[in-house]
C-alpha cells in the first residue's frame, strides 16, 4: 500500500507544475488589465489634453521603436532599457535551467 500512496503523491506533485504556471499566467493578465484601468482612470481625471506613448516592438532580430507626443523620447528610451533588461534576464534564466536531457 505504501507504493501506491507514493505513486499518487508523485502524480499529484507533477501536476502542480502546469497548474502553477497557469495561475501565474492568469495573475499576470489580471495585473495588466488592472494597470490599464488605472491608466485610463488617471487620464480621465487629469483633464490634460496631451498624451504621449512610446514602445519597442522586437520581431526576430529587427527592433521597431515607436513613439508620439512631447514625452516620446523618454518613453521610447525606457522601453528600450526594459526590453534589454528582459532579454538579459531571459538569457540568464535559460542558462541556469540548462538544456533538458532528451
């Protein structure tokens, strides 16, 4: 009976991985929607007429930098910096996890 209980525990532990990833994914989407709602509310309450945006789209090896408004240079620079940090973190995490044996 101890063998079946151990195999049941292993099956339960292995199923928590995908479930944990799904929970993190749903939390991330919720945080994004919450941030958008806060930004929309702040824009509606501020009453100022100018708007700025900046972005960095990375398609394969080709970066596309976009921006408009009076604060666009700062916003696009921040987008580029955050993208570089994201790529560095991705590469570090990939190196730490190693390649799976298959």
